């Protein structure tokens, strides 16, 4: 599967990660944020960045009820059954992880830099940040 688009689940890494979230729930979200924020990790690779964005989108879906960006039926079902009160504590980690994804020590901005969709990708990350704030 070769998927590429500006949406949080429109790439191969995040599309595969959706099944992990549906299976492992909050643990999978927290793990994605922890990896993105690991102080021992000097550079955030694209796969980890994609997973952090997908985790943030999933958290936003739980907190807001908007599942329109979720492309996986099992993930949508998990989100609809998740308890927002139990996941609210992850909001700050999600915001920090998105900040790291956009930062200079992240591969994703470099990959999007020469794309005609670079602005749309950044706008989608900003939309996600606003949904989490």
C-alpha cells in the first residue's frame, strides 16, 4: 500500500497505525507521543512523526466527537466507545508532539517542503492543534 496525502491517516505509516490504536487504545496514543517527545531522540523520523499526528487526530476525535478524518472503521468504533475523560490528560502531550513534528529536527517538514501540498499539510496540522486546544 502506497498512500500519501495531507490528512493524518493518508500515509502508509499512519494507516497501519490505526489498527494498533483500535487494538491497544490509550496505550498506543501515549506511546506515539512518548516516542515523539523522547529527549534522547535528536531527530524525529517521518514514521514517528506520522504516528504522532495520527495519535493527535485520534485524541482530537475522542475529545470533540469529530471522526471525519479517521479512515479506518475499527478506529472509528474505538473512538466512539472511548471515554474522553480518561484521555484528556494526553492533550498536552499531543500538542507538544505536534510542535515537535513541525520543528527543525523533524523529517516531515523536509519531506513536505518541495511539495505543492506543503501549505495544505501545515494548515491541516494547525487545524488539528486548534481542535486540541
